[in-house]
C-alpha cells in the first residue's frame, strides 16, 4: 500500500515538472535536444538561446557549431540569454 502511494507521488512529480517547463517552451518556436544534454531554444525570427543540462540559461557565442542529440550540426544564431533566463526562472519557481 505504501509502495503504491510513493509511486503515485513520484508520477505526479514527473507530471508537474513537465507542465512547469511550459513558459519557456511556449515562447520558443522550436526546442532541440543537444548532444551534451543542453536544450536549444529557437525563437520566432530564428534567434536562439541555450539552456544547460541543469536548466539554466547559458551564454553561447554566436556562430559556434553545435551538435544535436541526433548528430546534426547547427550554428548558433543570436544569444538570447536575457530572454530565456526569466522564462526559465518562472518555470522552475518553487522547484
Ligand atoms: Cu548554442
């Protein structure tokens, strides 16, 4: 019985974190998983921002070649860290 309750708690925690990710993802046209565990956000107009694997908005030089999780190469365009940071802060509030 206790095991079942713990399981339910774990599942609802997962669901909550999926929902909590929405503010940043809703603002982006597209998000792409990167090979190093970070996430690339592409905003309308093609400007990009990076979220590191710990969920923090991170700086990245424009023009740097990055590799996606599935092995594609992308070139960093823009560095919208100031745009992504408050969205991520909103998403991770209380976490
Ligand atoms: Cu990048």
